[in-house]
């Protein structure tokens, strides 16, 4: 498939449509009721939840079970989901595992909060969804805590260095103030990303300052703030068109 359509739902929630297949990441809520229209002509759905926090995992995803080919859920969601979903529909992932199911390959990486991050290979596309993996440097926090956050993120980046993604979803949390882009800067410097998508922004638009991306790693970026906004991507030159 040479194109994909990405719809922003809320927070870190996105649905990626490739052909007649939908990949739903970190569903939280869909206040504009756009998910049903996206899924209407899809004959296969894969659902991913990176960790158990309520703004990344909504138990309502079990209501889609009849149309879902497979759920890929973080290990920490199992206590909340095991009584809701039949085991043959679900794969629980620990960090640094890889599974291949039918036409999709899913690798898990670590996080600096709860759960995992995802690297998905499907129909020639490579998609990274960070979950809550980020450099969480909070203004006003103790020097010890911020040093721990830096070291924990650096440890996870050792696993990710060199990763190639056509599309990468990464947190740029406005609550971190001037430090909101520390994590994404390191991620973009040490991996190869063609299309960056900001998430977990708390509704604030982010625009990278001049010179943010290394000269040899210039990339397209998108920071949706309106639920239901869409981005269409063509693989060739990775040309993009935003709607909404």
C-alpha cells in the first residue's frame, strides 16, 4: 500500500488506515465520533494499548472485539483486561519482544513511565508509537528526580538508536514547558524518522524552532490539536496533506 490516512482522536490516540486495515493506537476517547466512520469500510482492525493509564487504555475497546483481528496490549494491562477479552484475541507484550501475526509484525520497546512502546511493520510501512516513552524533565522537580529521568531515557534510547520509521508518534507534553521537546529531539537525532507526529501535547500546538532537526535529518512534522484532524501520507516522497 502506497498511502495511509491518520486520524487524531485525542491525547496519544490515533487511528492509522492503510488500505482496508485500521491500526488503532492508545484509544482514550473519541468525542467527535469520527472513529466509526474511519472503520466503516475496514475489514480488519488491530488495536494497540501501550499501558494501563486511563488516557491510553479505555476498556471500551473490548466492545470492538467482533471486528478486531488482534489486540496488542502492554503487560501491565493484563489484570484489567484478562476477564474482558478472550485469550485468542490478545497478545500481551513485555518490553523488547517481537511477534508476527498474519500480515503484521509488532516489536515492543521500553518506556520511561508505564508499559511499553510499539514498532509496527505492516504493508511496507514502519510505524513507531512511543506511548509514554519520553524524557520527563519537570520544571521545579528535584535535581535527583530529573537526573533519574534523564538517565532512564538515555537507557531506553540505547535500544532505539538507528531505528528507521516512516511515521513516528512521540510525546511533546506542553506541561513540561521549555523542556517539552528534550525527548523528541534526542529521539530524532538518534533514529531516522520521515514523518514525525506530536502527541500528548495537552492541546497546545508545537512547532520545532529553526535548526531543531539535524541538517541530514530534516523531516516533516504534524502536531494535531483538533480531534478528528486527518493527515494523508503518500509513501513515495512521503508527501502529506492535512485536513481539519
